């Protein structure tokens, strides 16, 4: 993983820029089986797409990219598969602006930055202890989401 330093809110904040690699079918199959998910061609292709895609993917993007390869694929299958993957901890869902849910493969905890101009979503590497918190004031924490909104460097320079 390479880390690119960018200025956001006048602080030096590392932006995670993961070099995504298309995983072999056997790797995807193992991930699914280890999570207790029966591998099917649709499940393998959906997870392979999410794993290889550098951009946070929507249901529409996943569907439109895969339907030519799998003509029997339906949006319902994509929704159901993504729900199963979330339930099993294979992927994460992201809803920053409450208008579209995006999906990414589970990885180390990080924040997300949404550019309000171009609508791009960037992973922000944070070493904040809040991301790993499991309990606060006797409450059990199951998930921590940190979302930042602003204008990305590219849009600022245009």
C-alpha cells in the first residue's frame, strides 16, 4: 500500500491509495468459504469486482459492469449478495451523503472523505484510537464511521 500525503483542513493527513489487484478465483473462493459463504459464479464475480476496484462501488456500478459477463445477473442478486457479504464481514457499506450506499472490501479501519464538488470518495488513513474502540461509557461499540466532507485537491485547483 502506498500512502500519499495531501492537505485536508490544513493538516497533513495520509490518504490511502491501495493498489488493487484482481484476485484469482481460488483466492475469492477461499475468502467466501472461510466466511461460511457458498461460492457461486455471481458471488465470486461480485467479490472479485469489489476487490479489484479502486473506487467505492454502488449496486448500479457493480450490476452494469458484470451483467455483460453474467447475462442472468439481476440487481436483486447483487443487493442480496452484498447484504450477505456485509453480514459475514467480507465487505463494508458506506453511506456518507444518505443518497447512495457504496461498498468496499473490509480492510483496516479508516475514514472517508467526500468531495462535495466531484462526489469522489477517498479513503483516509487515520491512526486515531477511536477507530479501534469497542466500548464507551459501558456501551458496546460495533462499528465506527468517520466521514469528512469538503473539496478535494483536484477540485480546489480547478
